[in-house]
C-alpha cells in the first residue's frame, strides 16, 4: 500500500501548491485593490481564474488516489481477515469482511461522487 500512499501524498502536495499560489494571488489582488491599482488587482484575479483548470485537475488526482488507496486498504484488510479466519464457514468470513470493510466502501462511494462532480465541472470548463 505504500505506492498508493506516495501517489496520494504527491497529489495532495500538488493541490497544496496550487492553493498557495491562489492565496498569494488573492492577497496580491486585495492589496492592489486597497492601493487603488485596478490593473494590478485585475491581473491578479485573472491569474487566479487561470488556475481553476489546474486546481480541478489536481483535485481529480487527489480523489483518484484516495479511491485507489481505500480500495487497496480494503483489499489488504479483507486478505488478513480471510487468512486468519481459520475454520469459520465461508459465509461467516464474508460477513466479517463486509462489516470490517464497510467504511472503505463508504469512503470510495463518497470520493467517487466528488470525482463525478469534479469531472463535470472540468467538462463545463472545457478542460477535460
């Protein structure tokens, strides 16, 4: 599961870098507006708007990595339960697996919903 963790961390780092750029541009826009420099404020706002497609793609990468990580974790836990189940009937083992991995199913479902929204937003921007 270390690969999934590294991929997820890289995706989160990329998204954080974009958030930092966005905050810097927002600050620059605010300061320019306060100073009465409309052209500089507008340039900063335009630069922020130009970051939106990159931000959406970075969010997509985070969500895809989150989904992959949750699936890998679920599979790993299911393997451990099955290998330690001993002589329990198969149906009972699967009930235990389902109970202990349900949270991962919920996490995957939630991330898939967010991903669908993200992809729709990207399509609306014409970035996909």
